């Protein structure tokens, strides 16, 4: 959500772009120039004043707020409370996974037993949680970075481990484009992080390909789940046999 300080910073840029002086702005607002300078320097003013300056500059308040929101840093991780809110309702969790995949509301309601009204309701909830910014016509902007990850020990991964992990690995992994690799080895500790960086790049490639293929017809696309993992680990049955 945009703060008033963010909006004021954007207003200063718009003022400079319009080549309007503080004196001219003050005259248009019916204020003293010193008051305008002090107000803009402080970076805090009522939203009604922000709106008044927008009208002087002939810009729309909503456009200014959207411009500020677009430049906010994207989230690499949600808070514990945000994740807890997502998993509290399984339909909301479904919507969260879908928006992470950049599905439209129309695609979601066509694929799952959700009404349009329910879909809009859940999009509004995701907006309040901070995962998306809901826009007109039920479009949205994802507020998560490409490097976004669920919290390692957070509610979503806990739910995945408890309810989805065994189901995922129960598959045969022998269909077109499927496969599972299990490799064990002892490597230098200093190299372990570099392997993780490569895995992250593979994950980002997969995510970018998903976005690039959104323009293809549904019949030419298939849903795949890529799971990459690496950890210091030994099978418990083997560990119990160690001296």
C-alpha cells in the first residue's frame, strides 16, 4: 500500500516534470509559498491535499497511487501471519497458487468449482493480505518478486509437507516431460551454495517460460510442478546403522 510520504515524493517528481514552481503551486492552492514548501519537505499531508495538488497538475490521483505502487519493492517472502491467512482457507490457498502462476479470474473459474463472485472475493482477500494489488475489471498486479519463496518453516510449507509431499512423490515420473533425479554425494561446503544458485536459476527459467507461454491456447499447455531441493541429509535407516 502506498504511504502518504511515497505519494508526496511522486508529486514532487510530477511537479518538476511539469516545470511548475512552488510559487505557482501555492497560488493555485491559495496557500503561502512557505507553507507549500514546508508541507512538501515534511512529506506528510492529508490525502485531500494530495488530491488537490493532483488536480492542479492535471493528473489522476488513482494513476499517481498506481505509479507509486508499481515502484514499491516486490516481496521475496511473506510474513508468518500472511502465510497463516492464506492456508486458513483452502480455496484462498488455491487462488494464491493460481495468481502466482498469473492465471486470470476467467481461467480460474473455468478450471475450478469457484463462482465468479467467490473468485472476486478471494482476489480481494489476497489484495488485503498483500500478495496482489487488485485493479479494475478484476485484473491484478502480483506484488511478489521472481525470487519469491514460501517460508522454509512457515504455514504453507508445513501444509505442503503434511498434505501434498507424499502425493507428489507417489507419481511414477515416467510421462512425457517428466522425471525424477536422486543424486547423493559429498561435496565441498563452499560449493554447496553455488549449486543452490544454479537451482534457483532453473526455477526462474521455469517461471519465465510459464509467463511466456500464457499467450498459447490452453490445449497447447500442460500443468507441471517443478520441485528442486538440496539439503544435508542421510536416510534415517542408514543413519541408524552408523557406528
